[in-house]
């Protein structure tokens, strides 16, 4: 079973209103069959005008219907993606826009039916043309009335389709920590394939997703540069919501400390971000003390972090993401976590 984790992948990006009109008018006026001399000319004129309305209405409404139908059911969305939808587009606004498109489609179908019936009843070719023009004018103006909604959908559906493919059903280990503490280095050590980078709402650098395995069980690792690497008070409401979406991912958070402060952030700053995340995320947190290969040189600083974590009774592992020291112990800790989760 190959299921695309991002439920918006199959959503359809609508064309803009001008292009929809352009395509459908072209299609309707492309092949007007020559009027043969034999047969009832009136019937042929009639058929031609009816078909023009029909083709335009069908072309427009099938496109609009596809946009609505291919958008995943908002009610049944996985909570993670539902939250991301809300951060990206606002669920209410999205529902409103999809509703408007559906409304336009219905009205266009109704108008075309009404005008086709009227054309069928008249016997004057000029009147047929006049009715057809009127029909197409009204159909166009209905479509133009949802112009804004269609533009909104165009922008949002493309953004949603680009969201990261995260399998919300498997364990996801989130790697957090201030810039340059070693998040990417650690991710590369815990994963097999080259990580994927996907845009994530309101981050400049996207989400980095790596795939790994722990004793035969699939695990995703995500690195969140620009998201979990600076104090929360510096963020706006929407960025905070993007962080909140992470709570729907099942798995622990690894918080990386760089006691050497080579990363450019003091131990105090690193501790303060850790405490903030600790109190705002609901995840199980594992503290990682990175760069132990430099432990001798920075012994005092390492001790400072160790006593802090001991005092707070926080589980920690000392590693070197660079040379691999401590990684087996870290994996054991993750396995313990997995075991607890499945028991
Ligand atoms: N000595 C030593 N250096 C390390 C270790 N882990 C990472 N580094 C170095 O620290 C620097 C930053 O590492 P990254 O893995 O890029 O850090 P990051 O947290 O992903 O940084 P951002 O993506 O900017 O947030 C790099 O020069 C790494 O080589 C380690 O265990 N020991
Ligand atoms: Mg990085």
C-alpha cells in the first residue's frame, strides 16, 4: 500500500478565471460545423448555439468540480495536516472558498439549462444568438464573481501540495536545538537515505526529513531549522501555531546542547530555550549533550550542563554527532521509548 502522507498532494490547483474562460470559449467556438444546405437549417442553428452553451458550461464546471472534489475532506484530515491547513490558509477561509467555487459551478449548470431550454423554444436564428450571448455573459459573470476565491485557492493549494510528506502513523523523532549545535550532523548519522527538504509554513529553511530504522521499525527524524531554534517569545501567533502542529506527531524530541558554546550561543541561552520547549511541547524530551569529542577541552562547561540536567532529573546522553560517540546509547534510549509506546 503506497499512500502519500501529504493529503493535499492530490488536490487540484485551479486555473485562474481568465484562463478557464479562455479555454472553454475556445473549445466552444473551435469547430462550428458548416451548415449544409440540406436538412432543417433552423435545427442546425439551434443545435450549434445549444452546444456552445453546453460546452462552455461543461468545461467550466468540470474544472470547478474537480477542485472541490479533489480537495481532501477537511473533517477527516489527520490532526497534523489539519493544523497545517489552518496555519497556511485558515480552515474557515478555505471552506468558504471551496463553497464559493461549488456555488458557482451549480449556478452555471442551472443557467446553462435555463438558456438551453429557452433556445430550444425559439425559431428565430437572431434570437438564438442573442440568447446564447446572454447566457455566456451571465456564466462569465458568475465565474468572475468567485475570482478572489479562485486566486486564493490557487495560492493555497500550491502551498499545501508542497507541505512535507510526513507519515503521521509512525514514530517521528524531532531534533531541536539552537543553530549550529549539531542538529543536521546528528540527523545524518541516524538516517540512511539523503534527507528530504520540504517547505514548512512560516519557516525559511523548511523541514528536513530523514528516514531511519530502529531494530526493524521505521522511524522518521525531522530537523526543524528556524522553528525550534530560538526563543518562543520572538515569534508571532502564526509561527507558534506551526510549532503547535508538531504536537500531533508521535515521538520524542531530542534537544541538543552544545556546551562548548562554539555554536555561538551561551549555555544560559540554550538552557532557556530548552526550558521553554520543555514546558510548551507535550513531547517526551531527551537531552543530548553534543560535541563530547571536545569534552576534555571544555570540561567545566560540560559539567555545568550535566549538573543542571541532573538537578532537574532530566534524562540525557552524551554524544559526538561528529565521530559517533554515544550514538548506540542514544539508539537504545529511543528503542526504550518505542517499546513503551507499543506496550
Ligand atoms: N567537534 C564537533 N563538532 C560538531 C559536532 N556536531 C556538529 N559539529 C559541528 O558543528 C557545526 C554545526 O553543525 P550542524 O550539524 O550544521 O548544526 P545545526 O544545528 O544543524 O545548525 P543549523 O542548521 O544552522 O541550525 C558544524 O561545523 C559541525 O561540523 C560534534 O559532535 N563535535
Ligand atoms: Mg542544520
